[in-house]
């Protein structure tokens, strides 16, 4: 397994990224620059009035770290905080489709794929389901509305949990769909045999200690319960260190080799039911997301450096999946 997040030449199986801070340029009063004579109090007032910090964007304030590290490029804080803004909605509509197809997702999953996943694990009105890595909450809200089941979404990012809670209330499912800030790399705060199903879309790649994580999912599952997760970081070809760095620029990632997830599932004492290759579809989603952001760049109003960083990231996702050097696979397993 390759753990990628600050580049180290001491151990080539572990690559890291360091986010370097930038020095702030002082801003000087126009009057001082042209040599106009003004009083000392006026100079102070003028300088302070011209050096007021601009309002931070959603990509720059209250940044959520992963395992203590701040990502060089911010995707999740801005995406979750700006979820309801018109520009973000336009980007998602272009990427995933309009209406119910827009789940507020920041992943490679379409609503068609989501419905197929729910069918694979047999979701009904009586299902009590846990979503690990619920993001902005739109997926849990959609499942609660369409299938009438009970949903519990957990995520490390407080912006996502806040947005999900608002969406559940807005869509009338707050009684059956709730969210909680939880670090899913640690034992879940739920009793054994609580859930009928565990669902995790494109978030397992952020969580360390996969065997112990799967063992804990097994613990909270009822006997006969099913889990389903996707992993878009499966190494299935040759990837350069630069490509790994770009692909990991938005957070901490773990890259299993082809066949490794199956071993983790078995080691956790779960029965593997099915593995589905969703790589071609995911590559197209990444390309549409990249292109839609370019189309609506002026409306998104992101800091330029972050915008370009996300564009580079998204094209990297598309290209690596398109060439099948990274694969996105779906895993279905059950608890005996």
C-alpha cells in the first residue's frame, strides 16, 4: 500500500507534501508612497485603513486538516461551505445532471450508480444505514427521501456536517437523517449490531488502518448486514511521483495495490460478495467536473491559486483513470 500525503526521499513507499506559507507583502498608504506630508495620526489611520485584510473565501477560512496536515489545495471546505451557491450548483448540474442527479457530491459517483449500490445491499424502508464520509450530506438525504430508511451520516469535516443538517431539515427528513462530526479512522461511537448496512462512497481512500476500520464496520453491522464502498485510488499501472503528488494535493490519501482491498476484507472477517470496476464512468465524471469549473470560473470566485490547483487535480484524476493506471473499484461484502 502506498501512503501519500509530504515528499520524503528517505522512504519511497511513503510520499508526503508540505504546504509552504507565503510571506505577506505590506500595503503602504498612497499618500506615503507619493511623499505627501500628513500628520502622524493621519498616517497611522491611513495605513490601517488601506491594510484591512480582504474577506477570506470559503477555501481559506476554518480549514479542516487530515491527520493534522493542511492540504496544498483546498477542495472540501470550499465545496461544502458553498454547496448552496448558484455557481456550485451550475458546476454540479454540468457534471452530474440536474434535479435529483445533483446530490451535492464531491466525488465520482452519479445518482444512477448510487441507486445501483442501494440495490446491491438491498435497501428498504426498514433499513438503518450508516454512511461513512457523508460529505455535504446530499447523498444521505437523497437515500432517506427515496427509500424511506433511517440514515446516519458521519464525516470529519464540520462544514459538511453543518450543510447536511440544513439539507435534511430543508427536505423534511431531519427525523430520519442526521449527521455527526466523527473521525472514522477511530472506533465508531455506536453499539455493536446497530446498522443493517454501511455505505462509503469515495472516502475510504482517506482513512488509515483499513483492516481495523473494516473490523469496526463489521462490529456495528447486524448479522447478515452488508457494506459497500468505492475506492478510486487502486494502483493498477505505473504512476509517477509527480502524478501521485498532484492526485494527493487535496488531502491525505492511501493507495492500495490491485487486489489489496480484497485481502483487507477477508482479514476483517467479512465475506466478499462482489467487485465492480467503475473506472471508465469515473474518468468521465472527473473530466466533466474539470470542464464545468472552467466554464463557470468567473462565477465561482475562488482564489486563483486554489482554482488552478483544483483544475490540475481534476485533470490528473481524469487522465490516470482514463489510462487505467489508477482504478476505481466498488466492493460489496457481508457479515455472517
